[in-house]
């Protein structure tokens, strides 16, 4: 395990880098004990703070300077490496791995598209991934559109292995949903003489992710119920069942109680899936993670479009904290992408033209985020204490 310390000239970026290292199972520590010292935008670090670093760090400490432009650091006898922004998580991980000649315990998905968040509910979900991924039982993902259900499904798959097959019924003609999901024998569908495998067979020994269970007709749900109960399914026109070891992950974008009331999902299916149900909270319930997510998208899209790495202004960040985010993380990603391409002013005019009723100062924002962090840590402590004597299968809810 690599111990690290981050000294940041840009606080949001410093927090993001520290979070990435935390996800890689590195251990935060003090300056005088760090194996790796990361200086984030050193040109913006107070000169006095920068000057004391060579005296306080151990001789064998690696120093990694992350910045838009390379600035020579006058540290005598210190091993310094320079890493240019913008960057992707994968590039940062690879760079540090080469420094220490060791590999981080990360899946490809975790390296490329990390499941970010310090919110207690997100941490709990992330910690459950390695365990639940290897259980045979299906998983139900709950949460409105844009919260990251498919991303979470892919993280389960990365831990499990095999193929990942996504099935979305919303874009299909209703009469084709069952044939494409379960497969069919020759002669069942007009003008198609050959048998064809469905999504279930294609995902064998891997993960089948069915997006929005409520989009499946009830007849398809009945066939799905057979698999949940007996581990087998019947392709259309088949007389013999097909047994499968596929890991099934399903999602719903509407609260289950509403779907049950409207008759859009079978009660038997819901109760079969409820044992391992994971609720992903909407962005407005995890504002503590907003700076992390924004920084991730800033770096990623600046890298993709070969733009200079940016920093969000106080004005835009103020709008972010007061915005309701109806489309959740997907909306934030869209906004940050526009900021990288078109600039802040255009995005402010297009999306946030109305001035907020509440005006925040930088100290107010800092205090708000610190308050959220303290509340989450206190809640996590209480939950962990209560869990010691209890066993619960329901993930992601309080």
C-alpha cells in the first residue's frame, strides 16, 4: 500500500486526485510519512508552504507535480516527476504505477470510469461490489434516470468477468422484445427461417443488464420470472428449457411502489429481486460529491477535446449548488462538456440565465461542503455501529 499526501494549489483538483488514490487503496498520511507527495498546481501553492516541503519529507519520497504547465521546482536531492493536465484516471494510475513498479488492485472499469463519491450511500454501494458481483442472485438497481445505474452494472461485471450484454426494451417494437431477449427457433417469426440466440444466451457466464424492467411487457416478465425461480428460460418455439448461469442485473427508473400500483411490473418479480436491491441516490441528495464529479468531467473532456484544463469559477459553482439537477449526474456531465467546448459564459447564459435567489460566497460554499462531509461521516459512524450486530441484504438505503 502506497502512503500519500496531497498539497493543493487548487482545492477541488487536489480533492479529486486524493479520491482517486483512495479508490486505488492508497493510504493518506502526513507530509513527513508520505511515500508519495503530490503537488497539485504548485504555482498556486503558498511560497512559504512550498519552501518547507524539502525539509519535512523523507529522503525516499517521490514528488509528483501535477499542473497545466511544467514549472521547475528548486528541490535539491528530491526525486520529482511532472505530470501534465488534463488527464484521465487511467493515465494517472499508470504513471504512479511506473514510479513504484507495482500495480493497483483495480479493474479496467475502475481505472477508466471510476464510481466516484464520498457520500456515505455511495461508499456503501461501492464497498458491496466485490461481494455481490460473485453471488449468483440477481441485483435490482433503483434510481431515477441519469444517476449511474448502467455504470454500476458495468462495475459489477468488471468484478465478475465474462460478457456484458445490455438489453433495453424501450427502443424495440413490442413484438420483438421476447424474441430478442430469450431467442427463438426457426419458423416462429415470419420471414426468419433460422433460429437465433437471444440476450440471455449471448451473456452466458457473464452479465445481462436489463435496463428499465418496467419497459418489458408482462408476458416477457412472466418468462423472466421462470428464470428467477428455476434458472432456466424457453426460447420462443422451444420445447426444452435452457439452463443458464448468467448474472442478471435489472434496473427501474420509477419508484417500485408506483410501478406495482400501476401494474407495470409483476409483484412476484419485484419480491424476488428485492433481496439485493440497490438504491442509487439522485445528485441532489449527494451534493458533497458534486465537486468530485465536476472535476472528473472537466479533466476527461479537456483530455478528449485537447483543450486546456479548466477550473470552475465561483459564479458557476454557486449555480451548481443551487440547481435541482433533475437529470442527475448525466445532466452535470452534459453541462461540464459544454463548459469545456464553449466556455463558462455561454453555459451560464444558456442554462443558468436566471440569478439565484440565494447568493453564496466562497466561504459559504466551503462551509456547506464541510457541513455535508461532517454529517456524512457522523452518519457513517452510527450506521457502522448499528451494523455490527445486524445482517442486512438491502444495499444503498438508510
